[in-house]
C-alpha cells in the first residue's frame, strides 16, 4: 500500500495527476474494496489528507475525482474514527459540496452532448 | 472474492458516476455522525448539526432530485436511489419544496407497479428478489417526513397517491 500511495502521489500532501498516479489510485480503490485490512495501511501511509484534497481541486480529471470519492467511500465504511477525522479536521463537507456543485453542473450539460452524438450517429 | 468486480469503470467517468459515489460517501458520513447518540446529544440534535455542516451538499442533493428525469422502468436506480438514501439522515428543511416532493411521489407511483406488481399470487420471495423493501422503504420514509412537517406537501402527496373523488364515487356505486 505504501508503494501505491507513493505512486499515486498521495504521500507528499498534495496530489499530482499523471497517468501512473491515476492507475495507482485505481489499484488503491480495488485493494480497499477487496481486502478490508488495507484500510489500516492506507491510513498509516497518511494518504487521507491528500486524497481528501482532491475533492477541492478543479484542475484534476473526472477520473481522479471519481477515484478519490470512491476511495473515501471505502475507507469510511465501518470506521467512525476516519469519519470523525474527515468531518472535524479535513473539512470534507466543503470538499463534497464542491464536487457536488461541479458535477451537477456537468451533469446538466451531459444529456445535451449525448443527444448531439446520437443525432450525428443517426445522420451517418 | 474472485467474483467481485473491479471497482473502476473503463474510460473517463461521466458526472453521474461521480455524483453517485459522492452520495454514497455522504450517506456513510451521515450514518456515522448522526448515530453518536448519548445523554447530551439526541438523534435530532445530531441530525441538525450534521445538516448545518453539510448544508451546501444537501442543497445539491435536493436540486439533483428536482432536476433528474424519471425513467418508467427501473425508476429507483442510481443516482436517485442514492439521493433518497442520503436524505434519510437529514432533518426536514424548507428546501424540501413542492418540486422535490412531487418528483419523489412520481418516483413512488412509477416504482410500485415495477417492484411490487399487482399479482395476488405473488409471494414474498419474489418481492425480496426485486429488492422492493430496500428501495421503496427509504422513499416512503423520506416522503413521510416531508408530509409530517408541511401541510401543503401532504396535500400534494395525497392528491397524487389517493384515489380521485370521482373514482371513489364510481367504486361506491358498485
């Protein structure tokens, strides 16, 4: 897990997006889903603040944001102390609001893109 | 363990997937934060405290419910179902307006025939298979909370769910 956290650029405090960091985030999410004990290693690697920090970033891709939210979802299952840390110390309320706002705004544009794509396919 | 699917979808995540994950995370946080009930902190107090902290997220959830288009089949699916779950641990506020309650009532009207059906021969196992309890019960709880706090919302729900007067009159003739 330590290696994955380093590869995901989560150990330095601020996440830096790259092709390899996104792949590492995918591996971390899969590990947390499949082996519950990896949650301890994830927290011991001090990756929680950087992962939570992704929610506040508008300069990262949708995939990074999706994976960050998914990782936070997995680490909060059956872990009241992690939830308390996120709510009281890391201000996840603001991060979650930021994600919700930006994604709801994107969502409202999404069906239009889809309709246009269907129209193009029909014309072809 | 081998049967578990990969957690990540191929390609770029559409906004709907991120919203669904955010709603699941919100549910987890709300569940834990509002369950720390003791002598000094009642559940109602904890729910209000949580709602104050997550006011902006709740505003987005209510907007999402108001704006989401309903599908006649598989009505109670993501992200609407996750949004309903998220509201389970949130107290009623004036933000639960006519648009939100009306949409949730419409969702119930569409979901019941799909999940429960009207076959008198249907047994409880079939209902379990369709996960009717898991999906309809949270929606009913949210609607009940809205109805309990606001007379005008209660009227909207009643108008949509209860038989019309003319229909009752026709039935009574038989």
